[in-house]
């Protein structure tokens, strides 16, 4: 009888034990490059990054909060909604549409600063992905736009991946016919290059 009672108590402890591991929850906030415009959902950046991390033994769930067409300002305006569910860390990828539309880099910087400030208030680690302006916008615009990303990364002390499309931009074999959005192979390239620093993000999230 005594053994049965102890077994019952142990069962209750296990059922409600906080020791049960919970997957790390990562929010990928971005534009069409995150959303996966033009590729199957399983080939979108968040899905492929999640699969790559799981293959390396990480217990992780990445939520795709990419919205095609979003500028940095649009991303800032929906930030509270995107962070509505509990998360452990954020991957931030915005700015490409700002450059394509020739938006004043000061406006882009202000919006991204607002996003990073709010995420910091929530004590969430961030992996901030930078962007480069198309060269056809002229050297002055490019210089001003390109510089805002490392400056913000340094200001907020976040993990920084300088160019989200590194190794993919301008390569026809890795992009869709529009020349702007990566195809499945292009997403694979992005994932392979960003994977090491993403693992650093997971370390930060795990140590909170």
C-alpha cells in the first residue's frame, strides 16, 4: 500500500515537473525573404533553418513571421502582434523593400531601432540580419543605407549577420526569375551560411 502511494506521488511529480524540456521558440520577423515568396512553405527560410538546426540536435521551433512587401516601418507597426505568443529569441530580417523603394535610410534606421529597442525591453536575444542597397541607387544612397545595419547592431549589442543574401544575391542559379528572391537552392545557401551564428543565438536563448 505504501509503495502504491509513493508511486502515485511520483507520477504526480513527473506529470507537473518543470524539468520536462521545452522547445526553444524562435520568431523569424521579416519580409518576403523570410516569408518564402515563390517557394513551397517547406522551402522557406524559417522552415529550412529549423530543419537544419534539428539535424544538429537542437530542440527548436521557428515561427515564420515574414510578410511579403513589408518595409521596416511596417514590421515595426506589427511587432506587438508578432510577439503576441511567448518566444525565446528573434531573428530580424527587414530592409530589402526599403532599399527597393528608395526609402530614406534615416527612416529605415529609425524603424529598425524601434524594433530592436522593443525586443530588448522584453529581454529577448536577437540575431539581426543586415541588407545591402542595390547599386543602381547610387553610391551616396548605398553608403548611407549599408552603414545603418552594423551601426544598429553595435548600438544594441546584438548578434549580427552582415548580409542576409550573402552568396546568393546576383547568382541566377540561386534565385527565382525575378532576380530578387532566392529559390530553394538559394535558401539552402542562406541557411548553411547563417547556421553557425544562429547556434550562438540558441546559446543566448538557453542561458536566459
